[in-house]
C-alpha cells in the first residue's frame, strides 16, 4: 500500500470496509528515558495502538479464531517493555509497530506512547508513528 491507499479512507475505498482493533491507554511500568531521574527505576507509560485490518474473507462467525485477538498485543508489549531499558519513546514505538505488522491481517498500524508523569505542567509527553504494510 502506498500513498492515499494506506490511509483508513484509502483502505475503505479499496476494500469496501475497514476494521480496527485498538488498545487505549494501556498502562505499563517501563524503564525508559535518558535523564538520570528516569534511569533510577520504572515509570508509568501509556501505550495506544490502532490496527486496521484486512476485511474478512468469510462472514464473521463469532469465533475468536477468525479475528485478531488483541490479547497478543498486550502480552507482546508487556514482554517488550519488561525486557530492557529504552532510551527513547521513538525506539519503543517502532518496536511495537514491528510486532503489529508481523500479523498478515494488519494493513496499517498506529502506535503512540506517553509519559504522564515527566513534567508537572504537561498532561503527558509522547511520540506517535503510523506505518502501512508494504505490499
């Protein structure tokens, strides 16, 4: 997918429908950051994921096996975050995008991370990236 085809509107025009799976404000404790105070221990991180999926080849049959089970997202993100220190939110977000696009039914993924406790005068600071499957 390239250009406008990679947008949700482009997918709708191309496939006749869009499907989206998402996680909102998935709170994890992460070892992330470049500042000394961030390296002393984990801090709260909010992760948001939106996955736009291929339309189903057959009618949905109310069976988890015929959908993308979002439990895999939570489990893989938890393992990723718990497995190392990340200096940058950008690095973490792109690693999550890699996980999302491993699944062949995912056409487009949008991932963001937010640090809600870094600055007292900001609700959060974060990073977001979107990537389309290259077909």
